[in-house]
């Protein structure tokens, strides 16, 4: 899988370099540089074809739109992953706290119900396969 990304990265780097060189040729265009301009345009067409071939290999990869927003804002897209993991960790801690609270509540509820309804709770615990002693 990494080779596919490496190939795409290599083609993109070549394409960007060709665009940079094309910009230099165009910014200082002389009639004598027409051949070089034509060559760079052909390289761009070939580069786009190479990138399109890579696209076909990576058709099953999906990238969240938020990653592109990070890139548009000039932020490192790896920060998106880091922040997602931090949010997931925080949510996990929150849910864990709720689970722990519910377990404590259940334990206290069973204790109080056992005090008020000892026979019924003994039957309940027997059905659940728990130790019937309080």
C-alpha cells in the first residue's frame, strides 16, 4: 500500500516542479523559449496522466474533508489525526466515567433493594446466577 502512495507522491512532486519551471519560462517568455515551453506543457499533460493512473490504484481510499480544510488553512494534516485521537480519548474517558457511575448506581440500588425486598432480591440474584448473600 505504501508503494502506491510513494508513487503518487513522486508524480505530484514532478508535476509541481514542472509547473514551477513552466512559471519561470512564462514569466520571462522570449520567442526562443517556445520549444522549452511546449516541452514543459507536454510534461504537464504526461504528469496529469501519471497522476490519473495513480488515482485508479487508490480509488478505495477516502480522506475526510476536514483534512483538506486543514491543508487550506496552512495547517499540517497530521494535526487532524492527532486532534481526532485526542477527541476520541476524551470521549472515551467521558463514556468510561458514565459507565463507572452506572455500575456504582446499580450496586447501590441492589444494596438498597436488598434491604427493602430481601426475598425478591434473593430470587433475582438466584436467577442471575449471583451469590444471594448481601
